[in-house]
């Protein structure tokens, strides 16, 4: 029997980080997670009110 684990995390880009670079890095991170064995879902959503903050679900 397998056990499902869910993860929710808040990611915040530092003020020094360029927003487009941060978005690309988070996108690549999610894609890499989805390729891991057992991972069925990995997605990040950008917050409307603070575009430097993201919610990550895995």
C-alpha cells in the first residue's frame, strides 16, 4: 500500500531576483519535480497581489 503525501509551500522571490528569471526557475523546478518517480502533480501559482510570491502544490 502506498501513502500519498501532499505539500503546500509559499515561495517568495528576493528583491534582488529578476521576476522573469524567478518565474522561469520555479517553472523548471515544477517540471523537474513532475519527472520524479511517484510525483503525480507539481504546480505553482503566482499571487495576484504580490507577484513575487508563489504557492506551490505537490
